[in-house]
C-alpha cells in the first residue's frame, strides 16, 4: 500500500516549554527520516507526559514505518481515545489495520478520517487501495478519483488510479494515468514497472520491455521483473542479450531469488527443477496458504461427487475448446458439474454448450476473495479443478484458502503450481515421466494415454483456402508453426533457417501476433542468410477458418523448450502432421504425448539434428509425406487422442479415486488410471 501517512498538526495538549522544545526536536528528526532518534525523544516526552497525544500518535507512526504494526495500532488507538477528532490519526490507524489484514476495520477508520476532514485526499486514496485489494474495483476507482480531485498534484494517486484501471481492463486509461504520474514526478520510478504491465496487456510488447528495463535500472532485484522483461522481449522476438538474461534468471532462481513468473519462464526453461523453484517462489510470494474455511469432513459416498471447474476462460478460448466435449459427456448420475467463472459470458457457441452441460455456472468475476471462497463453500464443491494455474484470468488466491477439500491442477498451466494447497496434477507418462515426479509439489494423476482432452465436435470451416488467399507462394513446400511468437527461441529459429536452406523454394508460415515480432523475425532470417520473404505471416481469424487454412500447409514444425499444445491438436485435427522435439520439462513434452496418442511416434525427435534431417527428408520425399498424412487421417478417430468419451471416462476414474481416498481419510497420493 502507498505510504499515505498523515502527520498531525502541532501538539493539542499543553506542555512545558522544555517539553515542547524536546518534542519539536523529535518531529524534526522524524521528518529527516531519523526514526530511531525521533522515537527516543517521543518516548522521553511520554515518560514526562503519558497522555501526550502527538507523541503517542507519532510514535505509532514510527512503529508503523518500522513494521511494528501491532504496536502501532495500540499507540494510535490510545492517542485517538485521548482526542478522537484528529483525522490524521484515524487515517494512520486505518493504514496500520490494513497492514494487519483487517480491511473492514481499516475502511471504518478511513471513513472516520473523512467524516472529520472531507478534504483529506490521503484517506480517499488509502480507502481506494483497501477496496482494490478486496476486489471492489469500481468503488476503488471512485475513491481514487475523489482523491485526485482534491489533490491533482500528487503523482502517487495517479499511479494508484492506473493500477485499478489496469485491473478493470481499461488499459488505455490506465496508461494515461501512469503517464500523468510520471509527468508530475519523473522520480516515481515504480510507475515504469506498472507501465510495463499495462503495455504488455495492450500488446505493445517492445514498449513494455523498455518500461521494465527502466525499472530494472533502479531496482535490478525487484521480484519477478526480470522474468517479465524477458517475456516481453520474447513476445516481440527481440533476442538481444536474451541468453544472458535467461542465464541470470536461472542463477537467481537457483539461489532462491524470485526473479521470474512461472508462465513466462516456461517458454525458455530447460530444467524441471528450475520450473518447480520458480513456481514455489511465486506461490510463496503472491499466493501463500491462507486456510480459514477448510472443510475437512467429506459428505460421504452416498451423493454425487461435485466437481467445480474454475476458469477465467469459460468462453471461446483454447481451454474451453478442448474441454467442451468432456463437460457434455460427464456422467450426470455420478457427478454434478459446476463452472466457476472468473471471466465473462461472450455469448459464443462454446459458452452456450458450457451453460447447457454444467449444473450451474457460479460467477466469481466480480466477487472479492472472501466472497468467492464463500460461494464455492456454499455449493459444497468436493473437487475444485484449477484450469488456469498462473495463466489468464486466474484466482489462485481463492485456492490458497482451500474452499474445497480436493484441489487439482489441470490443463491450463502445464507444470507444477508449487503450492501446498494444490493436491494433484493431471498428466500422463510422457509429460511427467515417473522419474520426474520429484519436481512436482502435487501428487501426479497418470491418465493412460494423453492428458489433454479434445472435442470431436470442433468445427472446421467449409471455406477452401488457396495459397494465394494465405499470401503463400504458388509452389514450394510450406512449413508451418502457429505457436505464439514467444515460443520461438533463437535456437529453434536457427533450426528452421537451416531447414529452409536445404529445401529449395520452401517457406515457413507463422502466426502474426504483433508487428514487431514479424519485423524482428524477418531481420533475424536475413542475418542467417535466408530471404525475409520466405517467412509468411498469418493474421488471426475465427477458429473454424483458422483450422481450415491448415490444409494449405504441408508440415507443422514444433518449438522447444515449449511445445505446441492446443495448436498442435488444432493441426492434427485439421489433418496437418506435426514434427516435434522432446524437451526436459512438461511444456516441452506435450508434442510427444499428442503424437503417441494418435499413433505417430515416428514424428517425435529428441535431438536438433534428427529434427532437421527428418523435416528435410519429409519435405523432399512427397511419397513419404503423403504416407504420413494418410496415416494421420486413418488414425484421427480410431486412436485415443480425439476420443473424448474415453478421456472423460479416465478423468472420472481419477476424480472417483481422489474422492474415495478423501472419504477414507487417506492423504493424496499418486494415482494411476488403468485403460
């Protein structure tokens, strides 16, 4: 919370001249930041005059400033009992109560301050911060606006306003507030970090990277910012000094420094241990265990098992596209399915299917942390499935309260969450080999085939795309990769360029996420001796049409250390073979899981040389390429990968085993679901 402490006016209680001089010396030292010396003088004053309001109040401020918060509350409350009409004291008490995690009491104190001084901008600002932390963002914004109306010259208030606007997804307005804060006070360097966050949300990744760089110059060890800086650079394919930055973050994590956020780190990390440390540090710093409402007693085996799927993406988004068929096929005689929605209803066909498939959608998107926990408890959810992890519109802080007795990490975040309150992670033997279990805080649930669900109802558009439609050359082999740009590492790009050099007339067809990435990739191609026009970029389009245009390509080239996940399933469903390399981490082993489940292990490689040779061999051997495509077509509906019913059966067996263990009073343990 911003340091919105308000100093009191001069003493309100008569004092001797000597005592007054001594007290004034304490105030002067306090203003100079010499807290220990000031505190010593305030204590001397209180020994002579125990009911000296200002000495009590200011000593309370020092206690607050030195993190002796409970003592601060005691001192300031004593001062207020002596004189309840000083707004500054109520404001500072509110600040202390907020720091002790008593938000409602803090709000009451700020209300008292405002009642005494309606022009006290700091109290509105502090009130806004408490409301923001409670998830009451619109109320918080109203308080920040009031504070700024009273004190438009205070840069910190504009910064706070920007933060809540960012939370409300009003990114352009947030950026304007941050810019105003910097215009008022260029030395308020933390604004650069906040600008980085909002510029990233606006997909202005190059500017976001620059903003983080400015903040890192001031505070090079600020938690998680190095990782944010790296991720923004990867999003716009700016690889300057990236290897050095990755090595620095890796070293930080190994020494226990919270240097990167788990989601961004997954795209470059090559060690499962590094990913585990990263997740554990993030959970400890951002979402520590906070169990207040734990329901330990099961409801028994006589009723349906209540499974709640928590997601911020219960709409037309990758996670829901994968799971829609599973939700529709759940056995309603044994399971009661709930959607725990932290996003919004986009009125899409996929959302209509979700609404029809589940017993109820519980909207927690506008609920505070405690209210969201209460809503889940009220619906007596037995198994709460976290479909976000650290991705997207997650509510990890809700899971930290353990509102359900069994909590599961599945699908949205391919790796450990590093949190003791997440009991299980659903996987398979390919993404988490048995000897990798030690790198997961959760117990591993092994499904017999592929962990990833797929929906057989996924529609492929009827439009027949031509090469001209897609901006591709009339002839030549088309390599394709529709992964997000941040998954393209310099090493992967080197491989691709060597492949293009060996296959005359070939191109690589990529997704255009942002213009800076496209420009940078073309520059990198030229540096490697490949004509930039051999990189073709595809604009985003509706999913059915996107799937249809896959048929123009010849071979999907996967990335590593982070493979294609949903994008690989998209390609396979559309009939486009995927060539993958196996990495060491969960995100880097998904391609192998998918290809094994569809009966195409011959497209799995482990070394860059093998990957390159096979890509060239397929591109220059039309008969072999045709054979692979026929095999994919034959296997599409006869192998486990797209057998939604089979996956649902295995998933339900896992849920039943989790619940039976809980009912028997047994702790979570690794689960192996049989075929």
